[in-house]
C-alpha cells in the first residue's frame, strides 16, 4: 500500500523551499526593525487553553481542533492559532511583571480540521505578532503598519485594508440585545451552529459562511452604531494614526473576526486574487484575553498572517522571492588528480560564499556537463591535468558561451 501525505498537508520541496526561506528571513527582519522579539511555543498545548482563549462559540473550538488524550490521559490540542500560546507563555514566564509593552513575533505551524482550499490547509503556517501591555491606539496602528509594510515589501499591491471596532464589555451588551431582537424571528431558519451562538455570542452569527444565513442577517444592527464614547474615541484615534502615515483603509462594519477574544479594533487585509477566502492578514485588539487565560488584567493587540496564502499571492504577483538560488558555478573534472583539485577548489569557493557545485556521482565529462545544465549553473569550469599543473582555468558563461581565462586565485573575484 502506498503511503501518502495526510489530506490537507503538503510537502515543501526544494524547488519551492527557497520561497519560504525568503519570506521567513524578511519577516524576521521587519519584526526586528519594529522592535518585536521572537517567541517559539510548542506545537501542542492543553486543550483548555484554546477553549478558554479562543472561545467555545467559534468554529475552531466547535469543529476544527485536532484534540486527543495523551498517554497520561491529558487532553492535548495541536495549536490552531498563535495568540493563545503566546499569552500562555507570557503569563507562565512572568513577563507581565517586567516593563511593558512586551512585543513578540512568531513563525509557527498551526492545525485546523477544515476543508482544504487554496492558501489554507489542515496543517498551515502562520506569521504573527503580539503587543501586550498597552491600551494606546498607537500600538494598534503600529501593528497594522507592520502588516502593511511587510505586504508591500513582499510586492503585494492589489490589497485593501478593512478596519472596524467590535466594541467592549460596556457597549457590546447594547448591540447584543438589538441583534438578538433582530434575529429572534429568524432563529428557526438559522443553521444549528448559529442557533447555538444566539445566546452565547450572537455577533458570531454575522460571520457565518452559510449563504442562507448570510441572506437572513442582511440589515442586522452593526456594532459601529452602538459604540460607547471610549470605543468611538479609540476608533477615531486609530484612524487618525493611520491617516498620519498615509495608510488608506475602508471602514467595514461587517468585520467580526473568527475568534471570541477580540475587543475594539478589528482589521483585515483583503485581496480578490485568492478567491472567496480573500483575507491575507487579520487581527485586532483583545483587552481581556490575558486575564481570561489566568494572567493579570492586561490588554493586547496583534495579527496572524498565513504563509501559504502569502506565497500564493506573491506568485500571482510575479515576485522573484529574492532572486536566483541556482549554482553560480559548476566544476567539472577529468582524472583522479583533477578530482581532488576540484574538490579543494569547490570548498574554497563555498567558504567564500559562492554557490558552487560538482558531480558526486563521478560521471564522465559529457554527463557532468549535462548535469550542470540541469542545475542551471551560471558558469562552468573544466579541470584537467593542464589546469592542475598551471592553475589557469577557463571560465565559461553558460548563458552566452563566452569564455574567460582566469587564475585559480582570481576565480572567486571573477564569479
């Protein structure tokens, strides 16, 4: 029986790995420029972390988590998102007792049991940032600006920032009552999932993917119309900060986000290039999550960005992912002395930072040159007895067949 990768997972082969390496390097670079420090958390956590943090009315907790009992009988879940583990690490390490804010970034695999689609698999990979310890909308604007700058550096232009506010504990009950009054006559027509959300978190009904339910909630009261003075002032302050740095946005009252922990700011970077599921990056503020997971009363704000979706979007935009990764030079050889000479030269070139290759299957010269072509080497050099004796090499440009005589000690500079 043939063993294949599980449904919803995908190997990253060598012809694509350089794309991942490129965006991961650029991600670490921009986060460092913004003052965010790397955080690495385990692939699995206690299930309670996500049921308490993400919320039991979300699709993630209700339908999508990979949960199992380990040999000790403990309920364990492969992490479906990155924020709750970051909060758990923040609390467990007592970082909240240090000078705030605390600014983390991460690069992590996540797992959700859902229908695979373009840019989203059951094992997917996520960039994320979290800023703990400040209520200021400057933090929200900084998080959004980092996302905006990163997407621009990745060559993404056909994208739109949508922002909203989902209110706070003070004003959300007013919207909740109005929304329940609107939905109550339609309750029997809603899907079972939305029926279960009606009492616990009716705002999540607005985020239902069912077309039938989407039609039923048209005209529903929106949170932006119920904001208290604090939430309204904060939202205006956020817009003012984004205006100051020239970041354009659309105020979108339909943004709910798929996680229960959001308060106030909610945002998404949206594109139409990936089909219906067009959110490339999304996040917002969560002022009570740290407390709900067992820490002090401390706010936070952040976002998550899917790597698979980003790479797909960059491919559609014609990005070069940092340029060529093919060998700069291929060394072919004839004879035992030339083989040892070539291997030594190969090491010298690699030590100098040059991408250099030679044939380790010891083919004949014709076979070596075919291999060089397959590798798409920019230059080749053939080493024989004469080259070993004189140290004079012939460097061939494989794109135009031009040949240049160089001394061995000049080869690195020539490349």
